[in-house]
């Protein structure tokens, strides 16, 4: 709407200034020829052409859109009249039309410099600044215009209403300075309170400031003035919604839909409210189930991870325990070896002690023999005493003394027997100790055997000790203590052995002393025997003396003296015996000491036995603990079994969850497919309704996504060519605060939560369940905005929709597109188009390139939004190649508006019609050659030229023959405004776009309609709709036309090559692509006054034969031709 009003203002200004410039001008009856070259000023003066004639040519050239030529003449006017502010103003107007706003501003400044009070220049300069989005500068220019006097009714209208309205709209929608906008609209409603748009826009300002009651009041006032204003009803509904008056909001939206059924946002909103219950509920349930399943899977994975970590820790602990156990076993084996070594040494000590005992027994035997011999000696002495009873008194005294000696000897013998008895008891004790020691050894061997068995049990338990690390450490500590105790016992045993060795050494010394005593005893016995012998001799002498007693007293005295000597000897022997007894007592004392040492050794052995018993008890404790560990191990194994069962249960649950997830994913895929279908349907409804409204058609069935994909699959199967459709649609970018409420989910969920009565007809979606294409459904930015962003949607035979939301805005793309359109039509600058071409390629095609290559797509048909339908897509460039070098291309008004069935025209006939001269149009001298080459050399058919190029001839020819191809070689214009402004030029008449169906090209159906010389106005929505809707309005499957006038010779070359290719290639898009590639490669060219197409040389008419040699490789010649509708 903004652009329409802007264009209306420019048109009115142009009309007024044209009237001013044409005052006192002489209107010429005939239009002079103009070939586009600059006309020298001297030639004009020489021919008597005045400035008025130049102005007339400017108006005519501008009227037919030949702006570059008009600029050239304006430059001549400015050279003639440098102070002509109107020439500078018109120059700015043409630059503005061409989209070169900066140069337009410069021209307006030149006009203002000449005439500062020229209101229209300030107004137009503001418009150009606005197109450059320099909004504040535009307002400043417009405000300057408001200060100037108005010299006409139109200027007065600009000052009073148009300029203030434009300022207010820029403040409101572009600068979003809502308070300033409201202030300006206050002035407008004060001036003219009967204009609904003023109240409506001021209400928008209040709405943006969250003053919803004031907004509703303004919307109501607008509705009082225009009750059927659907936009006011829609905005009123939004304000009511913000006040949570949801039922009133829905009622307001229903009124908006009733008064404007073509408003897709309201239609889809209400449709979603009415029909989305089941699918949304399913999607909510699916998402809830998906969340639960994912939560369960996460819990199961955490539990499984914990179990795995625990198992790994237990495995590591078990391995560590096994290592420690093996070390403990090795240490225990070493202890056993040391114990066995100690036992061997103990046995050796016992054997040595036994040998000592045997030696003691031998000494005792010898002592008993000595005592026996002494007893015999005593008996002999007693016999001697009996014999000497009758001896002298002295002899009895001697005998008595001898008896006393005998008693003493008996006492000594008794003491010796006691000593022997004590020695026997010591022997018995030693034997008992030996027995005890042997018993201890047996017990030790049993303990060793038990320990060996325990070791085997421990080795058996090694495989089961996975979770008993703590108990094993305790066992290890206990084993360490046992080891220390064993080491202590070993040390004590070694000490006992040392003491035993010392005792053995002492016993050896005692033995030596006993042997010495025995030697002394033997010496005493020898002396005793000598004494006995002497006593025997004495006895004999006594016997002799008895016989001679009476006679030999002297001899008695001698005998007494000898007896005295014997007594002395006996005393000496007694002394010796006492010495022997003393030595014996010493030996007894030493034996007692040995006995004490043996007792000490026995005590130590008992302690060792006790320690061994304690070791055995500790081993038993270890066994008990080992059994406890085994029990714990069994419990751990049982727990592990339970954990494994839980894991299996979890795995089962995971499998069930995965199955549920699969089902949910399938449901989600189904919902996604429905959403994709809805997205395509929404795009189709939008494009279809736009063309229906412009072309005046209704009730077009909407093609479903699945039908489209079926068609793509069928085309691939029939032609072995993979194709795709690409939607290019501008989408709004509402502010973040409004974006939340602009989604269907947020608005409708609020209704469901806030409404006390559950709606029977309306309920709301959840925001997360809306696709991106549905989110703008409730957008408050309901008007076309300069910052709308381009979105691409790729539809292929398989896979999901590919959606790419680009950051490029409508204003940015329009600027680049105009620059590209201007550069690609300038043959004098061979490479000037590359920079904007590459920019557009990155914006429109590069985001989808990877997907197209992955799916091996060969043909792409575009369904374009406003401002994009007149782009020469074939000339887009990626930096290395043109787009046409990679893909076959075409445009469609909408899938629902296009006959998508396969059509092979290779066996069809062509009806070729055209004209070379026209009453008020530029001649087309190549048309006769074009028709002749097509119908006589390339294709079977009929040709009608000039006077026969009429509607009647067309209908009559189609009644006689079914022509599937209709070729018009004539002028055609697609202009802004209504459909009846666009036309196709016949010989003596023009058939407008809204009359095109009267040609009845759909009965019988025409597969291909070709317009070889047409042009589309730049920047006009209606012109683009007319061009892109040509096939629909004509009722044909496919149409081919040009976006601008291509030179006559260039058109002849392209059409010749196209029909050659079409004979060989069934797919029309591919035939056009090969044609364009041939021209790009220079295979179509002019040489020596002839058109060369491959090996075919076609003579040119005289008007064209004089042209210099040239090729048609520049995209100006081939990129303008575009397929519309069915590309196959």
C-alpha cells in the first residue's frame, strides 16, 4: 500500500510537471524514429527541432519505459537550458523509476538549487531518501516541503494530507516512534475526522504503546466510518486479545475473515482454532510420551552407567585383592619355609640333646659300677673287720673308725643314689619335654597341613572375592600380624636354639668335668685297690702276726705303725672322697642349672606352642573371616544377580521405551508431514489467492504436498530428470516482545487457560508445536515491511521440506535486484552485472545448493514473491558459472494454478503468428524470417503475418487444426495496474490480459505459448503478476516470454535455436537451457549479414543485414527468456 501511494504521488507529479512543460508546446502528429543512440544537439538544431520536441520525446520514451533513452534527451535539454529545474526534476524522476535513488537525490538537489521553493522536488527527494531507508532525512525533506507555498490543488493536497500522512506512517512503521506518530495523527484527525485510515493508524500507535483501550476506541471509530474494514477488525481483535478478552477477539477476527476472505492469516488462524483439536492433542500426547520415554531412558542409562562404574570398581578391587592375596600367599609360603627350617634345627638340637642325655646315662652307668665296686670293697672291708674283731683294741678302734668311714661312704652312696635318682627324673623330664616337643612338632605339622588346606580354600575363594576388598584388607592385616607373630616366634625359637647351644656347651663342659672326676675316681680306686692289696698283705701279716702275736709284740707295734700309715692313707682317701663328693655336688649343682635351663627351654617351647596355638586360632579366625567374606561374596553375587535382573528389566523398559519412542517418532513424522503439507498449502493459498485476485479467477483447488511429490516422481520416471520446486517468500520479523504473542500457540493457549467455559469450537495450539511457517500466523506486523526477510522452501520428491530463513531483507534484495536488472541489460558494460548477480546468487540459490546437489536435482522451478518474479534467474552467477549452466530453470505462479501433467510436444504442430510493422510500435523486421524459419525449416505448422494476425484468424486456424504450440512474434507489455493495462499486440488490435481467455487456447489445450517480444515493467507487482500468470490466464500448460525487449536479431537467433532443441529434447526447460548455453558459447551469432545457428546460415532482412558481426553471449540476449508454468 505504501508503494502504491508513493507511485500514485510520483505519477501525479509527473502529470503536473508534464503539463507545465508542454505549455505553448506544439504537439506533433507523428512519432519520430529513435534508435537509442544519443542525438547530437547540432543535428537537432539543424533539423529545426525545438526543446518542445525534445520534451515530447522524453514523455513518450518515459511512457513506454525507455528510460535510458529519455535520460539521454534530458541531458540534451539540460545542455540547452542548464537552468531548467524541470529537466533536473524529470531526470531525478527517471533515476527514481530505475531504482538509482542516490542519483535521483542528486538531480532533485540540482532542481532545488535552481528553484528552492519547488515543493515537488522536496517531496520527491524525500521519497527517494525513504527508499534508501534514510527515514529521518526523508522526514526532514518532507517537512521542508510543508513550509513552501502550494501553487496547485495537487500541491495543496500534498501539504494538507499526503505529506503529513507519509511522515506519520514513517514515524509509526519505520522509525517506530509511536508517540511522535500519534501527535502527527492527532493533527490529521483534527483536519479530517472522516478518514478511517487516520483513526486506524493512530490506533496502531496506541497499540504499540500498550494503550489497548485507546487503540480499541480508535479502531471502533474507524469501523464506524468503514464497517467492512477487515484490517480494523483484525487489529481490534489483537488489542482485545492483549486485554484477555478472548471471545471478543475471536468475534472480531471472524468479522475480519467475513469482510476479507483472502486474508490468509485470519483464515488460517480461525481454521487452526476450529480444526486443530485432534492433531494437536495427538502431538501433545506424543511429545509428553516422548519426554517421559526420554526421561526413563536417561534414568536407565544413569543406572546402567552407575552399575558399570560399580562393576569396574569391584573388578579393580578384586584384581588388587588378588594381587595382595598372592603376595600374602608368597609371604606365608616363605614363613612356612622358615618354620620348617626352624623345625629342622629344633630336631637337630633335640638329637644333640639326646646324645648328651645318652652320654649322661653312660656316666651314670660308670658311676654305678664304681659304686658297686666300692660296695664290694666295703664288703671286703667288713670281712676284714670280722676277722680283726679279735685284733687288738686299737684295731677295733681302727675298725670302728673305719666303720664310721664306711657309714660316711654309705651316706655318700645314698647321696649318689639320690643324685642318680634326680638325674633319672631329669632324664624323664627331658624325655617328657622331648615328647612334648615332638607333640608340638606334630601339632605344628597339623597346623601346617590345616594352613595348607586353608591356603587351598583361600585359593578356591580367590575367584569369588569380587566384592570383599574391605574384609580382605582386614585378613591381610591379620595375616601381617600373624606373620609378625611367627617372626617373633621364630626369633624366640632362634633364641631358644642359641640358649640350647649354650646349654649344650655348658653340658659339654660338665661332661668334661665329670670325665675328670671319673678319672680322679679311677685314680682313687686304683689307690684303693693298692690299699686293699696292702690291706690284704697286712691281713696276711696280721694273720702271721696273730700266730706270732704273743711272741712278737715288736712286730705288733710295727703293724700298728703300718696300720697308722694305712689310717693316714684312708684319711687321705677319705679326703679324696670328700673332694670327689664336693666335685659331685658341683656336678649336681651344674646339673640343676642344666635342668633349670632345660625347664627354661621347656617354658619357651610351651610359649612357642602357645604362640603356635594362638597362630592356629588366628588362622581359624582368618578362616572364619574368610567364610564371612565368602558369605558376603555370595551376598554380593546375589546382589549382582539382582542388579543384572534389574539391568535386564531396565533394558526391557528401554526397549519398550525405544519402541514407544519409535511409535512417537512415527507419530511425530506423521504430524511433521501434516505440518509440511500445511506449510505448502499455506504458501499455495497465498500465491494462488494473489493471482486469483489479480486475474479475476476463483475456486482454484489447492494441490497437496503429496500430489506434488507424486508428480515429481512421475516426471523423474518418465523423463529421467530430477526436478524440484523452490518457494521464495518474504516473511515478517516482529520484535521479540511481539513474536511470543504472534505465535498461534501462545495466543490460543492463553484462551484455553483463561476462558472459564471450555470452548466447544475454539481451542489453542502450544507454541512448541507450531512450525516456523505457522508462527507468523498471528503476527501484528500485518503489512508488508521493508525489513521482511526472505525464506526459501525446497520441495523435492523425497525427504523433508528444506526451509532456509535468510537474513536478507526485502529492501536489500530489491536494491540488489534493481542494480542487477539494470546492469544485465547494459550490453556496453560486459561485466557490470557480475557483482549484483553473484550477490543475488548467494541470497536466492546458494543456501539450497548443497541439498540440490545431494539429491542430484537437474531442474528447478521457482515460485516467487513480489519483486522477485521479474528476475532473469538464468544469469545468476556463482563466481565460476551461470546458474543456467547447472540447472534447467522456470517460474510458476503456483503449483495449484499450473497444469503439472507431462506434455511431450515433439510430435505437435506450431501455429506461428506475428507482425513486422505496427501503427504505434517499433517495427520488428526479423518477424517474417522468424515465422518462415520456424514453420518451414524447423517445425511443421502454419504461419500468419501482418494483416492475417487477428483473433478471428487464430480461432479459425485452431478450429481447422489442433495446434499444441502457439507462437506470437509481436509486442507484448505487462504493465502496472489492473490486468487490462497489460496487453499483447495483434495486427490491428490489442488483446488485454483479462481478455486473453477469449482466445480459447485451452480448447483444445495448448501445451506451449511463446511470446518472442514482450516486456515486464520493473518494480511493478501487477506487471510481475501478469507475466508470471500468463500461462494461467491464457489457459495453457507452459508459456515462454521475455522480461525485456531483446534486439530483433537476438530474438531471431534464440527462437531458431530453441525450436531446434525442442525437436530433440522432450523437457521444455532443458530445451531452453541448451539454447541459452549455445548463445553463451557464441554458437549463435551474426556473420556477414547472416544469422549463424550451428551450421545453419539464415539471411537477415535488409534492415538487419547491415549490422556488424556480433555474437549473443552477453546475458542481455538470452537471460530475459523465461519459462512460465509447467517446465516439462
